[in-house]
């Protein structure tokens, strides 16, 4: 059900997203003023500052926003699909597969596009592997999917540890950065925006069915939802969103788990509201975290995954305590 | 108004035969009781009728059309089920949950229609949930949750109500009350119901026709008078059951 307070929430989050983007454009090792940012928007210049903005800050900010949005909707979908509040985008082993791909690429000395491709290939392999095992005997149940995912995840974890312990110190540094989530190498392009938009539109079309599925698979079937088709769509959609996000930014933790819960606690339980809000809050949360990651100890950078946890944990606990005491 | 026809249905689960060649027809405005001991197949039978479980042989026809030919959404406008398992709880309020009962009827992807709100509020009122409507599901007692599930089914407004243990978790007053309200809904809409229950006396108060499941796929099916008696019930439950006549109804109890 959608009420005035939900429109208000979407409005607030839109404004918050704009502020987070502005904040991100202004933070970093080179000081930029608001005037430069606004003049660049309308009248691109060629000063150093303009170049920093155009070639570094704006792409990185957009990467952060897109990644955060993808992780947050993927988290929403996983939680409904598995009807488990602990579900996050990585629970079914997608990030593990991507990590093994990425780490192997680093080990072999590959970087840039090869590394992203390796990560994406690893993620896709893991998606198919988990689905193949869970589905082997015809029917697949959510419990089976969850167990398979967790087991495959653990398997990837072991492989990651082998790669870490057998690599040279130099490689280990970049591997750890990748594992904690890092936006410094990230590149998003029109395909990523298209994917996020598809996620939003598709999600809104399915939103009512998601509301029903939140009450359980039998109830959903009783209310006319074709859950076999819906589950397939949800599994593959959430997987592709996660695989894409992980490929862009490594395994940034916390966004996919906590953003949906925070919004539910704030009253956005209906998926017609929850999905758009998740994109906005997930996106702006990661934008802010990334801004802090590159400015807190500048010129050194922190992995953004560390910052998401450092801001996210206390904020979430605060919201949780406030809503419980009501 | 709908007609549900079960024709020579044979159903087994994990090699165990639950019923063999079961045939009966639920006409509009009929109330059927489904009795049998634990594991006799009451829930499985209800799931079969709702198209949620496959069966070995036989046919289930709704208004002369095979149930398998209906889409899930079409079927949900005709047949509604109260499940034995509660509503899983990702957070939601009572009002939001009961409103989900309108899902098979909604027209717009985004807008909730005034009709849907009105039907939902009537259902909340019917089952004494109006005051709880902004409460979260996980703050409710078992009986309150059961009433939410029943109100959701009532908002769904199907022509055939399949109830799996409707009196679960309900106190003695609500057991009667809820069924009275459902009964008057049925009468108003010419709808029918099939209710699986362990409460023989409650069923005998509200149902006119009965299916009694025995072991090894045997069953009895017919009017209350033919099915509900000491010897049939004792055989079905494998336990001595006696009847006492009161001025309102015959009561059954185990010795």
C-alpha cells in the first residue's frame, strides 16, 4: 500500500541522492569549489580542475551510485526470493565466484578489462553452478537453493584463501583491495545504466507479486502468482545485478543487506516503494562511502567496503533501536 | 457461484495411498467437511483441488473445465485457500496483508482501487481486526494471525473456499464466530466451502456433507447423517468414539 509518507520518503531520498552526488564531486585530493562543479555542468572548461571533475570524479561517482543501486535491489530480491532476512546479494556464492575470477587474473598479472572480464566470468559460472546443482533433480526448493549457495560460497572461500596464501605480497595487497570492494579502477558505461533501469522497471512491474511472495510461496500461489516463473526471473535477475556490481566494484559488503532493511524499518515495505527507494538510498550510500574512502586519509585511499561497514553498522543499529522502542 | 467436480481421484504420497477413486461434487452454497486422522491426506487433497499438487489419476473440473487448464490467476479468482502454515513474516502490517487478498483482482500495477480498500476494511471488521490493522504481523498472537489469514481469504472473495484447519489457534468463541461469519459470506455470494479439520463437532455444526478418509485409500463420502456416526468415526480415527445427543446437535468424543 502506498501513502503520502511513501511519496515523501521518495522525495527526501531524491534530494539526498543529489546532495550525496554533489558531496562526492567535491571530495578528493584535489580541492574543487561548488562553482567549478556547476559551471562544468553547463559550460565544460579545460582547466585541470575541469579535467579532474570530468575524467575522474564524475565517472567514479556514477560508478558508485550505479553499483550501490544494483546491490540494493539485488538484496531486496534475494530477501524476498529466500524469505530470509539474512539474505544478501552474495549469499548464493556469486561474489565468491567473481572473486576467484578476479584474484586469478591478478595472480596472472592481468589488469583492467581482463580482470573485470575474469570477475564477470567467475560470477556467471557460479550462478550457473549453483542453479545447476540446486535444480538437478527436477524441482528446486528455496531451501535447496540456499544450502547449495552457502556451500558453494564456502568452496569459493577456500579457493580465495589458497590464492591469498600462495601469492606474492604485492599481489596480496591488490587482492585484498578487490575483496573488500574498491571503486578506484571502476568503469561504468551505458550498459550498466540500462541494466539498473531495467531492474527498476521490471521490479515495478513485478512489485505486487513480490509483495505476495513475501508472505510465502504457498500463499503466493493461492493468490494467483505463478511462482515457478517468478522464482526463475528473480534468481537470474538478482544474480546478474550482483555479478555486474561485483565486476564493477569488487565485493562491497553491507549495502545489499542493510539498505533494504533500513527502508523497511522506515516504512517502505511495499515493493512498489521499496524498489525505487533502494536504488536511491543504496546508490547515495555507496557514493558517500566512496567519497569518504578517498578523502579520509587522502592522498591514500581506503577500500570502500570498509567505509560502508563503518558508517552502516552504527546507522543501522540506531534505526533498529529507534523503531523497536516506538 | 461455481461447481467443483472431483472425478475418480487417486492420490498417493511417498508410496502411501491416501485415497483411491474418490468422486464428489461441491455445488454452489454447499459446505463440506473433510475428516481423517493425522497423515490421512486432508491437506494433500486440498492442495490437489487447488492445483498445487499433482495426483496419480482422475480429474478435477471447475465449472466443467479441467483445473489444469486454468491459469493461476484465473484459478485464484475462483478458488481461495486457507493454508495450515502461517504467513511467513518479512515485515508487514495486518492491513497490508489482508489487502494482498485482492491480488487476483487488481487491475492496475500501482494504484490500489477504492473497491479493494472497501472490501479489505469489511474483511478486517468481519474478523474483529480493525483495531489491529496497523500492527505488525510478528507482534500478533497465533489466533490473531489465523484471523488475519482468514480475513485475507475473505478479501480474496473466491467462489470456493478451501479451509485447512480454520479453527487452528482460535479460542472457543472465535472458532464459532469465524465460521458463522464465513458461513454468512458464503450464503450472500452463493459460494461453497470444503473444510479440513480435527474438530468433528465444529464441522458437524457448519457442514452438511462429509468426506471421511480411512487408511489404505478408503473413504466415505456423503450426507452428514450417513457419514458421522460412532462406528465410522471410531474406524477412521482408530479409537473408540462415542456420540451423545444434545438438543442442538450430536456431539462426538473419544473415550
